[in-house]
């Protein structure tokens, strides 16, 4: 299952400097609906990370995967090997 491959860079058009991680929940009375949505998205991402870590505590999503070694292409002739000549 692939879940966290999506990057989201969202901002409110009216409040461009609003950051849910540092500013917290936006004001409830007459608050901007887009700022509320950004806060909910941020809060949901934290909850998702907690659930993934609860499911698999050893999961390390910051670890880089090793590069895949390309398989040998049978069409490539070997200069050393015992191929047909």
C-alpha cells in the first residue's frame, strides 16, 4: 500500500503566512474556511503518522532506499564471457 508519496504545498490565498504547525488552530469566530482546512489537513497528517508508527514501530520513512541494480540485459554482448561468437 502506498500512502505517503504525495507532497502537499497548500496556502490560504488571504493569509499567505499562516502555518498550522506554528500558528495553531485558526480563530473560530469568523475564521477563514481555507485556514481551517489547512489545519485539518495538517492535523490529519500527524494522526496518520502516529497510526503508521503504531502499526509498525520499526518503520523508518526517512531512510533512503538503495538504488536498484539494473538486471543483466541478454542483448548486451560480453567481451569476456563465453557467449556466441
